[in-house]
């Protein structure tokens, strides 16, 4: 990797998710590719799900942070295929989510059950790790999260439900 490319990735690695400031857009798995195309820099991103209101913020942050370190012409290319999956989220990012108080998404396709309202699944409490939790609302602090409460420690918490 050449030094300019490294600088781009280093910069992207400092940009937090607008909704979850403890993890970066790279850890979330949203940034798919960095390419120098003729005289501009192209960043390929895959939104966590179409219609996620945070995506515009992602794009603005990526462009403005790269502008600050000297990349004046940054263009965002949005790629929906293949679709983003929580499997692209690193284990480190999952652990950061849990410490932050958000139950990380489960690996695999079972997560779709939560999104499509086919019934709540077992979600472990990020505070005490009890699985004795219940769904309060399909929509937590943002559309990407569902609100749960823990019967063991009585805390409420967000579950990151993007597929
Ligand atoms: Zn708990």
C-alpha cells in the first residue's frame, strides 16, 4: 500500500459512526474501497441499509475529513451490491458496541427476524449478558436500533439490528 493510500485509510479510521461514536466507519464495514481515479479520489461505500438516515452524514464526514488532509476532490460511490451485512463488522467493533451499552448484532441471517417483525429473538444484555431480555420497541434511539429491557438488571438498552 503506498503512502497516499495509507493516509486515506488512516483518515477514514478516525471518522466515527455518526450514531455510534465509539466505532469508526471502517470498523462498521461501510467503507468498501479506496481508489485513485485520474485526478480524484473515489471512496466506495455500502450503506448499512437503504434509507438509513445516517448515510448522508457518513458521506459528508468522509468528504470533509479527507478534504482537511489535502484530498481536494473526493467522490463517494455508493454500492448496494453486495448488500451490507453485520458480518462485515469486526469483532473489535462488536465488543466496543457492547461496552458502549448497545447489544451488538448477532452474526448470520437470523438477525432478519428482528428486522421483519417475525418475533423477537434472544438478545443478550450488554450490561450483565443475561439473555432474559424483552423487546420494548422495534425502534430505539434511531431507526437502526431496537429498544430492549433486561429482566435481570432492569436496564434498557439498544440492540443494533441492521442486517
Ligand atoms: Zn442486564
